[in-house]
């Protein structure tokens, strides 16, 4: 037995090695693990994938499946979450930048029997920048509560992607009430509403909802296994093409430690000063520290708008915008 401190109440955690699971026990996988058969997580049992990737043929989640931060579950079969009318809670919980990807279908069984037994649910809970990629069909049986819930930071988002048909039961059934859930339906959608989710579909493509489409998601609904690439691209930055057309002018002044060519620096467009070296660096003014809002005792007593320096305490290049010092960060100007 080992102690696992990533879950509430510091539950003890039994290493999972393919054995049948029993109710009342918490199992864990720490690192990559593959089983060629399907598994069942019974009601009252929990399987925690702490790290690495768990590869499995299919999963019946009658209890809880937790996928830790940065971990993943990849299924070559289908997943059943909960049992209709069972009155027993079940869930799949994804941590930050974790993913669940499966070639088969997902069926959400409603333990509340269509609301007849209120208070019991089967849900997918998604953390910040997590991804659920369903390459088969998605079926939601609940109509009194959504099947997907966002549990990450308020300013974040998570992607729930259905590449084949998505089905509900009508009567107000919605996939999520959270705007941080980006729900993308690449196939048809029947009797299932978006609710409060940021929704793209049916038959979604990058052209139909470019602002919601994640980098790394193929437009081909038959392309499965995009989740890792989507995760890798979530924190990426946009790029924009360089300026084209006729230059406004050319550089007249240059400093070089190399053999100067006759055309340099006059062949550098739109510059004022050009500097050139293959093994030298450019060092801007370095100061101990400047506060975000200028304070007495700062290294720069009277900053000017547009001033640039390197803050040695905060370890970043800072620009003064006229009211505040800001670390220069990569981003788009939109």
C-alpha cells in the first residue's frame, strides 16, 4: 500500500495491475500502463491515473475515474458512464491538461431515471485545458442535468469533441451549462442542446467556428487521436505574416563585428540602426528592480513612456507604457 495525497482525505491507494476492482477501494496508476482487456470500475471504487498514459480496450465507469494533471487515458473501445436508474453516482474527472481519447463511443447512463431519483448523477468533470475526444458516437441519457461540467479556473476552458453523431433524449437535455466548455460536434446532433456551453455544430469544421476551433484538431472526423496535439497547442501563440509591400525607407546606420558587405546596412528595410554579429549578444540597460506602478526607491526614478529595460529581480524585459511597467510577453495584438 502507498499513500496518495492528490485526493481528498489522503485515501490509501492500491496500485492497479489489472486485478478486478472492488467497491470501497481506491486504485492508482503511476506511469504508463497498458491492458489488452476492458475494465470495470464498480460503484464505490475509484481508479486514479496519477501520471503517464493508461491504455485500455474499454471502460465501464460505475464508480469514479480520475485522470490527474497531465495524465491521459486512451481507449481502443467504448466507455459507459453510469447505469440508467441505478441511483448510484459515477463520474470521470479530468485534471489540468489531461485528456481522454477513445476510438469507440461514450454512453452516459442516467442513474436518476430521467429525474425520478433526483440527486444522483453520472458526469464528466473537466479541468483547465483538458480534452475529451470521442471518435465514436456520444449518447446522453440525462435530461434534468448536463453530462459535462467545468471544474477548472474561471478564465480557462476545456474541449469536449464528438466526431460522430451526438444524441440526447430531448425534453431540454443539454450537454453543459458552463461557457468554459467548448463543445464541438463534428457529426449530426439529435435531441441534445448546447445549454451554456460554447458550442460549434452540427457538422463542425474549422471554417464554421474558427474562434472555437482548437489548434491540432483535424477537420477529418475519421482522424482519431488528436487530443495530445490539442493539449500541446493550447498554450501556443498565434503568428502573423510579416509586413509586405514597398518599404518606407532603408537603414542608414549600422554596427557590425563581421566583415561588412557593400550593401549593408542599406539593404535592411524600415530600420534606423542595424546591429550584426554571429557570436555576440545585445545587452539592454539592466536594473535591480522597478515596481509595476512606479514607487519611491525604484531603480528608475522618472520613467518615460516607451522606456525599455531588463529587471534583474523579476527576470524579464519590461516596457513602461506611461503608467505601468509590464514584462514583455509573447502574444497577439488583437
